[in-house]
């Protein structure tokens, strides 16, 4: 499939119409075989595409993403539709009165919203195993998980159905599926991208982030979403490799890649990584539980049972425990910032392994099989805790199941992430390999 | 930690035993002389050990809280003596004058070291400051108490000792052994600090020896013809009133000075105590043998009273601290179904029967994470 940049250029130049791109994309989405698409937004997509075409016909600037089709995770508000957050019970709820801010910004840039996509119910999971909408399959191997909770967003991009999709990342929900599906994914720094109009999960950690199969596309959508370009840093970033826990549960290919990227970079051992992860777990559970308390009280059986029990348990956590976890976080963030002050980018694995089989949704942590749904975020959750921006990059592994790395930046240090990501792609260390059978589209 | 109000101090039972023994079987004649000599030797030993036990380093280390120490010293050597003078003047009209002198004498004594520190620790106070304050009080007391006794008691001419003999006795029995012990501390201090348990019986038996000897002399002089239950009742009342006033003023002063809780505890325990272990031998050195028994009787009563009151106060402080600690300690997620349902009731979130096993399984997982998040586990 063409990149978003290429589609926008073709639409803007009049080579193809936004309407034709939208129509073909809608057909492809309807034919989705990965249990990724929950709602195909044909009417809206065609209306948006026609509006883009009309602007072009009038000689107006149709925006940097003119005619670029995209999908959003089921927790983004889409005007006129209920925001399900992955729970069918919410389809009976009120329709969103307006688009989420991120959707509004993409629309203003000319992008065309074509579908909403699957997720773990209420974003609680790293697997996109959804009792109401099914388990999203990995385009690289449909017998395997796509990861979660933004699994639908990752699957539609990896399958080539759209060049861009939006997801959200509370504890790794962009980075884990990006890793398992072999894509670029972004978890922005706190406040960099707008979360307004998304269904929250754990407000301390909730961020939205895009998926792309091309680094240029990711930079472009990042720019549009944040309302300003991220300039790649001019000088080479100073790199450190994360040691300790981050090297204990990782695929050897991930560690080899990290060592190849920066063989001389120091191994930085962050303190209290398990503690940070557990504190993130507690904060997430508490905030998620309290967010749903009234709804759980009103209709507990409208929930996916597994998610419901996790949410109730979270709501029952003592307030003082939550406050202590928050206090630990504040202290931890300050410690980490001091510790990594000399490094622009830290390297770490994303998901700890390749996509697990749907038939056996477990992964090995410290040699023990544990549920993938709760544990694929082992390396992302503690980083979330620091509030730092992370660019998830796919290792270049043609013919092999995808694996990804986290490039962890500094607050205000986004340019270093893009610079390093470009450099790694040029060196052939990272890059997207589309799966066999990916939708190539008629646009090629 | 559970604090219960202690029963009668076992040492007090020994003291009472000595008084009873002296009353029933007082040493007389040559035996009494022998006991007097032994008691003098015991006094010398006691002050030698006092000197050796007191750590100048502890005083210097805690001296930074000078305002607190000055306040404690003011309680010990200004407020208490003032109250002692008033108590002696008032009670002297209804009880034996020697007992009234005993009330004044106890008011002039230094604070206790061991029990001030122990109660401060029990109450969660500033132990380092207590060590300094109590040590300082005793260090100064070796000079101040005889001085105050000379000014307020002996100047009245009722001590039964001439001034030179008194100064000599203070010099040889109190100051010299104290200084010798203290100067030898660099050599013997660590041994003494390391053998406190071994030395305690030496300390205590020395005190008992002095008490037995003093009461023998007192009994021979007809103490029990002069002291009855009424006198003891008056002494108890006077002790209680003095202690109550000191504690009340102490609380007001601590608040007025804006002392932190842990320092206010030090002021309370160091400022309201009087040392039996110093007082008995000091009386032995400062008063005529026939008078010592009468003089230390009020001190023995006060000693037990202050132990009762201070143990109760320390227990109360500790319970407050424990309650605050419980409020500060972070509860883990509900651990069983009853706790789960109790918490659910608190936040008004019913947990349907069908959900309970799943919720409990999740709570177990969250408990693991909570323990790690609180720093209790995990590498």
C-alpha cells in the first residue's frame, strides 16, 4: 500500500481522488479478515473524502493528510456514534456529540476516517481479546495475537488496510501491538497529543498515539496531531542501553539489535523497575476501577466478565495505597530524570517476545508461563510510569515474526527520537516488513 | 506495642523490704557502725559508677537542642526547688520537720537518667536529646544539688552537720568518686557500658545498703514513733501536687516554646523526674546518719508515684503514635471475602455473587503488586 505521504501527495496533485481512495479503503476494511474492524464508517468517509476533493477542486489547500484514510480505536469519540470502548453494552449508550480532538485535527488536515477498530474492553489488556467483538488476529500470522489494547489499530495498518490508525497507550497499548505487528507506534510525552474526547482508562497514564507502517508517515501524523512539526535533532543523540530487568525477559534478537545499534553505549540500570511496574499496575487498577464504579454498580453484567472482575478489584483498592503509589511515582520520575540526564535516547525491548499464539495466550516471564493479556507490557509499563515519550520501532526481520524496540526520549527531546529512528532505518536495523498477503490496494 | 501500667516497681519492693528489715531488725552499735562504713563505701562506689557511666560525648552530641536542655534544667533546678520550698513550708506545720526537709531535698535532686531515656523511647520521643538532657542534669547535679542543699537546707541549721564536715563529705563521697569515674571513663567506659546488666545489681544493692543503714539509724532514733499513716498520706499528697504542677507547667511551656512532639516528650520526662539512685547516696553524704532515713522517705514515695504517672503518660503518647502510624501505614487490598465486601460497602459498590471469585483472584494479583509497589518485595 502507498504511504500516507504518497497518498496525500497524489490526492493533492489530483492524480487520484480522495473519494476513490476512500471507496477502495472501505471495501478493503469490509473484507477485513483479522477481526480488527468493528464499524466501517462508509457514509462519513465518503462525505469527508468528497469535502477534500471539493477543496482541491476549488484550488484550496486540502491539508497535509489530504485524502489519507485512517481508522481509530473504539475509544475515540466519533460524532453521532456511541463510543463503545470495546464494550458492546455501550452501543446502547448516547452517541458522541462531537469528534475527539485528535479526530478533529486529522479531519482538518484532510484525513478521512474510515473505521473504528477493536481493542481490549476498556483498554484493559495487552492482547485485544474481546468478549464482544472477538480476538484480533495478527496479520503476520492470523493464529497469533495482535497485542493490545490497541490491537485493532495495529492490525489494520499491518494488514495494509489503512496507512495510519490511532490508538491509545496507557501502559503500553500502542507499543506492545506495534511490536507484535511490526509497526512504528508512538507514545507521546504527557500533554503532547490531545486526549480530549477519548474514553479514559487510567487518567494518570492515558495518552493517544498513532500507528504507521512508514516512519515519514508517523512523523507527519505526529506533526498534525500536535499542531507543529517535530524537527529531527541535528546532532547524533547520546544513547544508553537499558540493563537489568530490561535484558532479562527479551528475545535474543532484540538484545542483539540493541547491542548492534549502540555497541559502546553504557548499560543503564534503572532502579526499582519491578516496583515502578507494580505501582503503575496499582494506579491503573485504582483509576480504572473508580472510573467504572457507577457503571459497574448499575450494570455489572453488561461488562466482559474478565474485565469486570479486574475493574471491580481495582475499585476496591484502598485509597491510601493509591496515594502511596502516586507519591512513589513522583519521586521515581525525578530520580529517573536525574539518572538519564546525560542520554538523549534509551534503548529497550517493547513486547518481550514475538506474538503469542491465540490458542495459547501465555508468555514466559522468568521462565514461568504467565497470561499474555496482563504481562506483554512488562517492559512498557515501567517506562509509562516515567511519563517519557517513546517511539516504538520495528526490527527489520523479513520472513520472521515481528519484534520491536522502544526508543525512549527525554521530555522535550522528541527530535532525538526521530533522528535516531531515521538513522536506524537507513542502517537497515529497523523497518516495516509487510506480511505476505497484506492488502496492496489498487493505489500501487 | 502494648504498654500496660506497671505494677509496683520491684526495686521499690526491695526498698520497702529494707525499710521493714531495718524496722524489725535494725543494725545497732558496732554492727551499725560497720553498716555505716559499708554504706559510705557504697556511696563512693555509686558515684564512681555514675561518673563512669555519664557520657560527655552524649551530652556534647545532643547539646544542639540547648533551648530544650535549658528548659529541662529550669524545671529540675528552678521550678522543682520552688515547689519543694513551698511544700516543705506547708507540710512542715503538720508533719515531722525532717520529712518536710525530705520533700525539699527530693525537689533539689537531678533528673533520672535511665528511666527518663526509657520513657522517652517508649513514648516515641527524641531519645538522643533525652540522653543529653538527663546526663547534663546529672552532671550538673553533682555540684548543683549539694549547693542547693547548702543554700536551702543547711543554712537553716537543721541538718545536724557542721559546714566543714559537710563540704568534706561532699568532696570525698560525691565529687571525687564521680570525677574519678568520669575521668577514667576513657579506660573503663566501654566495659561499663557493655556490662550494664552486670552493674545494675551493684548499683541497686549499694542503694539498698544505704537505705538499710539509714533506716537502722532512723529506727533506733524512733522514726516509727514520729511517722504514721497520716504523715505518709501527707507526703503522698504533697508529692502528687508537686508532680501535677510540674507536668501541667511542662505542657504549657512546651506549647509556648513551640516544641515538636518528640522534644516535648523529652522535656516532660527529663523535667519531671527525680533520681532515687542519686538521691539516696547524696542524702547519705549530705545528711547526718540519723536523719537520712527520714529525708529519703519522701523520695521513695515520689519515686514510685513518678514511675506510675510517667508510665501512664508514656503509654498514652505511644498509643497516639501507634494510632498515627496505623493511619499512616498503607493497607493492602482486601485479603478475604469479608474484607472485600466491607470495602465494597464503604465505596457503595455491590459485588455480585458470580463476580466474587474473579474479583478475589484479581485482588490477590493486586496484592502482589501492592507489596512490590510499597517496596516490600521484588528486586
